[in-house]
């Protein structure tokens, strides 16, 4: 499930980066990345922080999913 959520986040961000997401007043990480591309020389943080946020959230969800699997999977217990 956590891999599916991570995939949905990356898919939604990539679609909004390409301009195929929701309408512009709605904030999305992919749209923030696309808007920040024009300001990379002067205001680099406009593109870097949404990119780091996407990466951090997807990585955190994957780590949480691995931890839950290790804790709840009866086949991996060595009792």
C-alpha cells in the first residue's frame, strides 16, 4: 500500500509538472517545480524545496512501509 501511495505521489507530481494536473490556483508539488524552473538562477529555492519535499515524502513512506512489513509479517519472525 505504501508503495502505491508513493507511486501516486510521483505520478501526480509528474503530471502536474507537465501541465496535465489540476487547475493552476491549486498548489501541487509538480506545478511548483515547473514554475520554479524559470527562477533557478535567482531564486533556486522555488524549485529545490518542492523537489526535496517530494523525495523526502516518498522515501519516508517507503521506509514506513518496510518497517510495517517487518513488524507485522509473521513469516519473518524468528521466535
